[in-house]
């Protein structure tokens, strides 16, 4: 029972510095939040000592009577928080994170090399939704002229089809290739951003065949018509919705119709918005989906982990409960982290309180205000606003990259992250910034506070433009050097110091 500070002052010191960073700075990362002290106590508890492979009352280890009680309580609260009937829905609370929850869900729903469709990463989707890189859109986008000219030659069809998912699995059907060519010509599909990618980077594209759908470039909203057309050709077994950087709500009914047309499963990954959905402030994916996954640490304000909800009465599969539970353990994970499950249970208790709705409403009101303030200052937002907790700020009209503003904000105690915005040519140097209001709202900030934050961000941009000029190059390292050190009569550096003090 010797305290950490005595046993390991080095680690204690790092924790103290991080505590100060979190308390003194402005946390605007859309995927983060400030969890409660109660949740942290549960998360840091003695439950970390216990092994409990299996499910409640069916474990591979002894001594689990209290852990069983805990996991059942957590499951009950998870269903309660999302207003789900336990006769129709079940939940697995063991996933270590959102990524493992998603991989377990794919393992439950698909066979290896089955096809799935998710929102493309550059359009706001997540890595675990099938982010592939050298797929059809890459291939067809680049080979369209040749494809058109040489289509009648079997050998060129052979070479064009290398990497083309449908052709690999279905054989080289000329009619299918023609359909793909026509599809690839659609602007939303044959988008050059996918062409920059070089290889399959994520388990969801290595073990499954994936095709991204995208945004309508005209309004940056999900292109539901385009994705339905893609699904008709690609015939996915699973359609995934949900995103890491999409400021608008989802039309789950439209997605269900597409999934039904293909006999596909529909899965929503509500990692970002689950706290708002639990409060009834956004459309309800549970009405339409077979499986819903979420992280627990974003708008839900819990510890870092994941949940998988499965429909017990899915028309697509009678045994979803067994499939999901077995996919989590033993397929993808070992022993559950019981301390984390305790933290999830405590945070879900908070999400079940009447006060939760007020929190969620305020998160959205703050995001709207932040967006409106930035627009009023002349900035451009993707989709011009937001329905949820985040705004995507397009810096390209300013000729400033997201990386530079992120670095500058780090220097003045504002935490943000660079993010691709629709139409970005280079995913490595994204042209935007993602801002979220969940953490600020956990600190009781309201619209009037957020207006001050917007003013700070505005000043940060102005300073970044000065620094960019003073750096004399476009290189990020030069920008950071000038921002971090006084060089001659560098006025940008002085402005950074001023903003930092404020
Ligand atoms: N799904 C979505 C939509 C996400 O945004 C994220 C993370 O940001 C994840 C899944 C993965 O969560 P984790 O980092 O807990 O693995």
C-alpha cells in the first residue's frame, strides 16, 4: 500500500504534469473527454488483479463471484442507457477498445474475405471500417483511359483486374468490368484521394474485402444514392455506418434499405456520438441495425474501452448473441479487464441519470456555437455546421495546413487535431482541423465560454499566418522552430507567448 509517489516518483511526476496539462489547457479533441473521479476510482481498482475468461457464470477461472456480479450489472446498465429491451438486445462489455470491438464484430458477422463497405477514411470514416488502400477505386481511377481503349483484349483485362476485388473473387466477367468502369467514373467514387494510398493498412482490409463509400462533393454529406449504386455492384455482406469525423447525423433508414436490398448486415459504429444517442439527441441506430459498436470514452465519458450491442431477434442471423460473444472471446481477446468494466459500469450509471440529457444537449449547443462563431469570423466549415459534438474546420482557403495550426495550438495550451477535409489530395498533410466540445462541456462550459474559445482559435490562426511568413518556407519543421524560439525580431513568437499567458 505504499503510494505511487514514494514507489515511483518518476511516473508520479509524469502523471502530475499530464494532470496539469489537462486541467490548465483547453481540450478540443473530438474523441476525448474528461471522465469522472468515480469512474477513475473504479478503473484504478483492485479488480485489475482478476482473471475471468468467459462470460458471467461460465468462466474458465475460479473466484469470479463478484466479477460476475459486476459484469451483469454493467450489461444491465448498458442496455438501460440506450433504452434497449433485454429481450431484443444483448451486449458484450468486454472489448478492450473500439478497434477490438469492431474487429470482433466483423469476426462475428463475416467469413474471411467477405465484402464490407464503410465510409472512406479521408471522408471521415475510421480505420477499422475497411480502410484499404490499393483497391478498385485506386485501380480504376488510374486505368480508366486504358480500360476504355483496350477493353476487348483479355490480357489487358487480366492486368487491369489485378487488385480488383470483385474480379478476383467472381472471375473476369466482362459485364462486371463494364459496370465497374461506369461506377468508377462517378465523381464520388473515382476520387483521387483513394489513389494516394499504397497498401492495405488495417486488419479490416487485410482479412476482408472492402470498398469505401464517400461524401457528395457538392455538399459533403454522405452520398446515399452513390453508396446504394456501389452496393448493387459490390454486393457487400456488411454495411458499416458511423464515423470519426462527420459532423452530421445519419439516415439509418436509408442504410437499412440498402443493406436489405443486398441481404447484408447493417452495423453502426457510434463511438463518437454514443453519449448523444443515449440522451436521445441524435437519430437512433438501434431501430435499424443488427449490431452497434461504440467506444466508451468519447461522448459517453467513460474509461477507454468498447461495447458491442447485438440484436437478439435479427432477421439476418438467429445466433448473433453466440457469434458476437465467441468473437470477443476466444476469437479476438483473452481475459476481460474487470477494472475497466467497473469504470464502464460507473460511467453508464451517470449516463442513465436525468442530468445526462442536459449534458448532451449542451455538448451539441456548444459545438453549434463554436461553428457559428468560426463562420462569423469568415472561416469555412465542412457542411457549414454541425448536428453533433464536432466541427470540421477547412483551413485550405487560408493556405495553412492542419498540422501547423495543431502545433501552434499545442504551444498555447489548446489541444486540437489535424484532420482530412473533403477533397484533400494528401492525407499526410490534411487541410483541416477537427474540433469537439465534449470535454469542454464536462468542465461546465457553456455557449458564452465557447465564444471565448473561438476567439482564441481565431487569434491562433492569425499568429500561425504570421509565423508561416516568418518561417519563409512551407515546411512544418521551420514553422515549429520559429514558433518555439525567438529568432531576431520575430513577432510571431512574441504573439505565441502572449496567447499562451492568456
Ligand atoms: N470507431 C470510431 C468511429 C472511432 O472514432 C475510433 C477512435 O477514435 C474507434 C472506433 C477506435 O477506438 P479505440 O481507439 O478505442 O480503439
